[in-house]
C-alpha cells in the first residue's frame, strides 16, 4: 500500500510538471538568416484544489506559470548564446554559462564537466577550419520550473565549413545576478558536425 501511494504521488508530481498550456510567439529571426523562429512557452494552468496528502508521501507543488517577462528574458539569453557562438569568440560563449555553479555540457557525444573542460573544447574547435561556425534556432519551447530555473528544448541549426547541420538541444538556465545563464547544455549533432 505504501509503494502504491508513493507511485501515485510521483505520478501526480509528473503530471503537474508536464501539464500546462502553450503560447507561441514568432521572432524576426535575425540570427537565423531571416527565418522565423517559433518560440513556445509552457505555462501552468489553474487547477482544482489538490487532493489531501497521503501520509508519508512527498507534497505536490505546482510549478509557477511562465511569465511573459521570464519568457522574454530566457529567449534573449538564448539569442545571446547563439550570437556569442556565431561571433567565434570563446570568451563570449563562456560568458553565457554559469560561473559559480556546476556546469555540464554535452557537445555532440562528448560530455564536458566544468568551465575549464568546456573552454578547452571550444578553444580546440575554434582553432579548426570553420571555427565555431554559426548557430541559430528553428524552434524552441521554454518550461519554467520555478522563479529561477527554466528548461529550453528545440532544434538548432549549425553552419560550419559550408555545411548546414540540424540538431536537437536542451538547455537548463538559472536566473543569476548576471541574468539568465546556462548551467546544463546538450547539443546533439550528428558525427559529421
């Protein structure tokens, strides 16, 4: 009975996190060569009163709705990250990541832990023919988990060495005193990228 109660509580939390409504906005896509970028924010919806808590089960907490201000700030942070990548300047890219929290970056199939290993990988890539290349987005969706944490997933476009590659990405951003910065970055490119 205890296991069943915990499973039901875990399911309820999953539904609260995943639930919501979507709102879309389109941008002029200045970084995407004039193409429109579809941006989606997932916001919490009004819910009926939660059922009484099961003794010993974790309390369910509804995620706050994604505010327009947060959505715009996170979108601006992603645009800044793409512009930094496209600039080819490793310092500019590193400025989009957290400085005083653990950092994890998956660049293709390579896991990089901490700012030193991320910087070393970016320096090596920037030194190759084609440098870092250019980065833009086809679309992304933003989910705000709390007032300081948002997850953004979507499709990015990388142009490097005359070839264009599309890949999926997930970025976890934290609100810091320096604005919204990336704490986890996963860019899933094919091996040719």
